[in-house]
C-alpha cells in the first residue's frame, strides 16, 4: 500500500504540472466551494430568521408553568435578558358593568423582542409603546373597552385593586391567535399584582419567564432538561403560522443546496470520465511493464483521496470567503443581523466532496485499470467495463449526497427521481440524435458537417456528455423555476387582500342583518362560517380524559373545547390526504373530517368514532377523511369538520367571519360595535404584517442564495466543458496538420456544442418542470402547471450557454501547432 501511495503522490505531481488533473481538481474545488458557501450562508440566514421570529413570542425562549417558576431558572450569562409575566382570568368591573377578562401582569423590559402597540381610543391610530403600563394604570384591548363601555381614565376594579385604563392595547407580540377562546385583555404592571390579592395558593395562574440573547448564550437553557411541570417553547414552536413560514423557508433553501449538489455531481462525473479515458494509455503501458491490476487500483484510489483532500480543503476555504463576502454585501439589504458562520458546514461540505469524488470519479477511473496491454501496440476502443456498476455507484452516491445535504428524504427523492428520469431521457435522445446525424451531416455546410460529425463519431462520449450537461442545465433551470414560479406563488399566498379582521360570537339571528350592514356600506358580501364548541368525551366508545394520554401537549389540548364547523365545500387552503370528501351528498350524515394535528395527537384512523359533548348534547361522529390545513393563510379554519345537519338544533351554534379592512376605514368597526354590541372584533393586522415581513425577508434571502447557486452552476458547467480540452487539442492539431483553417474549426466546435446544448437544454427544461411540479404538489403544497415557454427558453439557453462556454474554454487550443499531434502519433 505504501508503494501505491508513493506512486500516486508522484503521479499526482506529474499530472498537476502537465495539467492532466487540473480539470478534475477545479471541478471538485468549485463543487465544494459552492456547497459550502450555500450551506454556510443558508445556516446564517436560517439562524437570523429564527432569531427574528422571537418577535412573535416576545423573546427568544420562554418557560411556562402553572406554578411559580423556580429561582434556579435564571439567565446563564450576562448577555441574556429575562422578564417574568403572569396571566390569569378574573372578573373586571367598571361601575355596574363586569366581564370575565384575562389579566396579564408584566415586568419592566417586557417584551424582550418585538413591541407593544397602543392607541388612545379603540380602532384609532396605533403607535409603539415606550414601555409598559405605569403603576396604577392599565391598558385594555378594544374588546374590553367595547364590553365595559370604557372611556380614557375610567377606573376598573380587579380584585382588591382599582386601576385607571389609559390606553387601548392594540397588539402584544406573544398573544395567541385563536378565534373563539381569547378573553378580553387587561395588561397591568407587575408591581400592582400583589395589591389585587388575586394570586395565592390554588389560583389558576400561568407563569411565563422570557429570555432573549445570542443563540450561543441561550444554549445552556436549550440543552438542560426543563424543571418538572415546566414547558419550554421557542418561537417556531409556539406559533403555527410562524412555524409554517420557517419550515417553508427551509424547504426553499434546501432546493438551492440540492441544485448546487447536482451541479457538482455532473461536473465531477464528466471530468472523471474524461480523465479515465486519458489514463487508459498509461495503464496499458504499466501493465506491459509488469504492474498488477490490484496495485493500479490502490494507486488510483490513493490518488483520488489525495486529490480530494486538496480540492475539498481549497473549496472549503474559497466557500468560506465567498459566503463572508456575500454576507457583508447583503446584510443591510436583507435587514438581518447575521450571526457568525459556524464551522461544521465546512467539514460537512468537505466530506460531501470526498464522497462525491469516490462515488462519481472512482468508478470510471477504476474501470480504466481493466485496459488490456494490447492498447500499447494497437489503439483499440476499449469498452467501459463495469458500466452497470458505475451507474449504480453514481445513483447511490447521488441519493446519499442529496439526503445528507438536506435531511429531507421526500424532497431528495423528488429531485433524484427527476434527475434520474432526465438522465435516461437525455441519454436516449442523445443516442437517437447520433443515429440521425449520419445522413444529416451530408446536407449541411462544412462547419456544421465538422461539428455534427464530431457528435456522431463519438457515440458513447456524446451520450455521456449530453447527459452530464443536461443534468447541470436542469439544476440551473430548476433554480429558475423555483424562483420564478414556486417562490412567487408562495409569496402570493399572503396577498394584500388577506383578511385582517375577524368577527366572532355572531348569533344565528344576526347573520342576515350583518350581511346587510356590510352591503349597505359598500363593503360587499362577506362570508360566514358556522361553528359549535364541544368537549371530547369518548374515542371509539371508550371514555377519555386528559389522563388518558401521556403526552403533556395532548393533555393540554384535550382539556379545552374543540371548535367544529360544517359544510359541503372545503376552503381552498384545505387538502384531503386520506379518505374522500363528502360533498353535497354528505348532508345529514354523522361524518367527521380531522386535521392532521388531531391525527397526531389522538392517533386517529379512518373509521374511528369521536363523541363530543356540546353543552350537554352528546354527538358521535365517524372519521371519514383526513386533511391538511394551510394555517398560514390567515383564513378561518377548524381542526374538525362535519356535514350540514349532523348536529341537532339543540346544539348551541354561533358564526364567525373574516374580511379585509383598509386602515382608513377603521371607523367602520365603531359602527359595527355600536349596532352589534355582542359581536367581538379581532384585529390581526399586526400579526399579519409580522408574518408577511418574515416571508419577505425569506424571499429576499432565498433569491440571493439562488443567484449564487446560478453563478456556481455556470462555473461548474465551464469546468465540465474543460474536461474535453485534451481531446480537442489533439483534434485541432490534426485538423491544422491537414490544412484546416482556424475559422472552420471554430465554427465546427460552436456547431457541435450548440447541438449538444440545445438537446440538453430541451430535456433539462422538461425535467426541471417535472421536478418543480412534484415539489409543488408533494412538498410545498402550491398549485403549479406546465410552462411550455420554458422548453423553448431551455433549448435556446442550452445552445447559447454551452456554445459560448465551449468557445471560451477551447479557444486556446486553436493555436495548437500541428507538430503536437505528429509527436503523439
């Protein structure tokens, strides 16, 4: 083994000086730099976005308990801030009026992330608060002002304390977003809490401790086991719409990584194949001198490992520098404060580079060691022995690379399946093209005849080159399709007309008067959803309570009423994943549709029965289908749906509605409250803007990552074309020795690459759209249809890009003197 390694090192030095391994090293370095730069920048953006979602929680981390939090739960370092809040329900009095409200006592510094927004009157202009309510004062939300008929300075009684209400509380960052279980809010200073005498042994109080600080400083709090009966939450875990946005962002960023990985695979595979062809003459000569095949195999593997180590280290260094430059340029534009770059993505990228080299470069190189010694005396065309093993190794390596790059098996398999189909289509079409070129080349001019002749003469090489170029073009086009179609479609899921006002507690006899109210004021028709609230009491006939489940989250979920609606049509953001929707024919049937969160928590299966208690009226329903719900659409949605008529008239019912209201028309809400005092208005404009801001930042970040991936793809494509340089040198020298002019050679090379690029671009465009469609349907849940124009663009782009890059790469070979080929003959 030592002799093989020593020979590999000497061979590597000679090959490096003569330029034989430059292409392969360049391809590997560019590949690793692309993957490492994308991974590094992605991780920094992902961490920054997650940090900013702390605005939705009031901090970066919180601990919640029904008992006072232990004194041992403190900030782990001076760089971490903390603040306590306490929330509980109690009756608030204003004169003779009273209402059950949610009291929230907050300490100085609250909130740690985001801001409180207040106004001087309900539905008036809102502004950012400079602090928290001063001692002796309280801030009440619009619902409390509405139900208690408050005026600025009105005194309210809460427990043994009297406080003056001075501001309208418009928004608090860590408030939930349920539609029917939100009590009116009264926020007080924590210093006023003891005077209320409402908190004592046996009181139902929710204690929260918020923390904010750098991720590294918060790590001890995240790694340690929470105290008993204490729940730990991060922003993406607390708010479903925030979590969905972050998950979707991660999926888009993963597409960029997959594209970069595919580009790297294509470049390394093409370069390794060309290098393997060059090695055949040398291996044949070594065999005539007595070298054994096992020795040659060890030497080739050692050479690859040495080359891979150098290329991976160089690529990792370049990738780190590139991402640092991009971060410096884009930090202000992205409006993100990026954390320092971690080092583990560099190690991961280097490991992926070595795996890529062994999976895509080792098989064709090891196949070259089977070259017979006869090649020294007779330059015969040797078959690529073990071709099936080479393809299987490449497929297994590609699967491992894509899975390791993203950790998402579904997305990796979608991209890999599309790539494999594209490779087969590219290979098949390239082979058909080769067969069709023999008669065609006689009917065209000299330059095209030369170019088409090159394509037709090297059948196997042409098929391999078209497949590799097509895979690279497919990755580039996939990035473009995802950017222009899927990413824009996701961004448009929160259009400007997204509802920002919700109405709840609408009684059945108020439905038509409410419709007239909006119609008379020129607002147009509004949509209303029926709703009933029931408590789960039995599953499949067996009684259940919170103690029936071990999971604390499920226990909390079971302890509250379920919101159930009914209808014959699904909302656009609902999707059936198992079973069938009942439609119009389901009216009156005791059927139930469950959302996937309910499936996860309750372990439901199709055919299970759920018994719900609606204010003493028990109803048993059979689960007939499961749904996914786009909770980030900000439209009314329900965990449970049933059919019209499944609930008897004795079940208490109410209605809810949502609509979009422009800021200048907020006075309409005052009229609404005056005419329908019992209807509660929920203004979610601040929450909507919060999520829309996160989406916009994500889109900007993904766009720049895609641009970098495109640039890296062009570099890898150029490296792939560079792999044919040695062969072109021989051809050019031979043609010049036979008297061909430089202009004819240039036109012939451009014609050849234009044909290869057009074919690769056409199939790559179709494959990219196929992969995009699979991603849209199975991963992103976004509508997507065919874009035939992309096929034409792909064909023209492939022809132009490959021809231009081929000319740039091979232009120096045009000066090759004829004596070069004569000396090698």
